[in-house]
């Protein structure tokens, strides 16, 4: 069994857009296991926009990554050694956190994977992003047949699922994405009614009016910025705004002004932010609901695979720039035969 682990740590805090020099690749000894602990070898690492906020030393819903500590992130791994009664060597698990080749954890948040979906899917469509889309749509958006739903970052890991859920509810779904290829994917593969390429239009408000002539009933917010203003002004009475993220503003050094909130009482709008971890049942409910859909192909998804832990920083920077299409995952290692595990 290997005795060394590789980790990508936060070397310095970015003052704006992250650069490669804000990360460092380090190697150290794998710690000895204590009773109740599990050692996993990382097979897949998830890259997600929320990680940008963890690089800043600010008060938020979760602790910041400390300088010199591994970047945080969900992984799928294989149990290599276990002093925990609930896990056996060779099992594939999801839940250990960190940009590391090997992770020691207490096992409390680990789930043994038994489904037939590819392991990487449990970091995307069947994992946190999928559960986030589910929680926002079910608990806040509540789309109904005949309503108009707008989803920003529509080709991304969260937006792609959110829009498909709205379509299942019978709503008309409008996506917003950056680039012709992304919009084609949103329409042709995900089944959205239409998609606005924000990079190709000069007036977002006018583009939205053209494709949403009856106004907007539900908005799934992932990006912020100019799009948020344009959507807000076209919300229908009793509309719902699902505040999931604002990746378009994560690198800003100064907070941007928001829309004037007068319409919240004139139109009786519901604006609610949420974190998927607020309700842990979201993950179990979503997996049980979505696994059959993924198996039959009715819930579509796309992954952008990056090979090698050392390439995670560059891939993460590109993710924040909107370069990739689909859910970004890093393939860190291949699974071993169970006999090869301790």
C-alpha cells in the first residue's frame, strides 16, 4: 500500500480571479489510522464554483480553507484500509472531502455506492449539484404546468438538472448560457424550450422579452450580474426567485448593486436563498428519485473529465471562466481489485 499522499493546498489567497500560483501541490506521509477512521484513495474529485468562496478569509455558511490546507471538495474514493465497523477495504464510497490522493475520515459522511451509475455521476447529476437543483426547484421554485422558468448557467451541473426538473413539471423552460455550443446542448440534449446565448446578444432584457412574452414565473439564479437585473424586472406577480449562487460575481473585489426591491411587494415576489446542506434528506431523496431516470436515460447529463490531481487548479480556474461544458470532474486514480486493498 502507498505511504505517500499528494494534496493541492491553498498557497495564497486571490485578490480577484484565482491564478495557478494561489495553489501548491505537496506530498506527505499518509497518517496512521485510529479507531473509527477510514482511509480512502481518491478516484474522482469534484470541482464546483462554491470552492471559490472558500479561498477567501471571510465569514460565510462554511469555514474558509486555511493557508497550507488542502482545498475542499467532494470525492468518490475506494476504501484502502478501515478501522471503522461500517466500511470494508475495496468498497467504493462518496463523501470524503479534499483535493488529496488519499483521505483519512471519520466515516460519518461516507456512503457506500451500490447503484449502477458511473462512479463520477455521484459527484454531479446524482450528487451535490443534482441535489441542489432538486432542493431549489422543489422547495422554492415549485414550477407548474404552463409557467415560464428561466435557468441561468443552464449547461452547468446545477442548471442542467434544474431545467430538466422544470420541464418534467410541465413548465416552459428558457436557459441562459455562454456560447453557441452550450446553447445547442441545452436545447438539443437537455430538452429546454430555448436558450439565450448571453455572449451573442447586446441587450439581455430585450432577448428575455422576446422569448418570455408572458413574463417569468420562476428564476433559478446561478450567475448574478446583468442577467439578474434583466430577469428581476420581468418577473410575474407571485414569481419565485431561487438564489443558488452568483458565480459571475465571485471574483469581484467590490459587491455590485442589486435590483431595486420595490417589486417584491408590488408583485408579491418570493426571493429565497438556500444551501443544499440545510436539509440533509435532500441527498437521499434525490438519489432515490434520480437513479432510475439516469439509468433509463431520461435525465441527461454531461461531464468534462480532467485527468490528474495536478491539473485540478487549472481546471478550476477555467470552470470559473465558464470554459467547460457540463459537470467538471477530475479522474485521480483507477479503482483497484478488492483483493489488492488491505
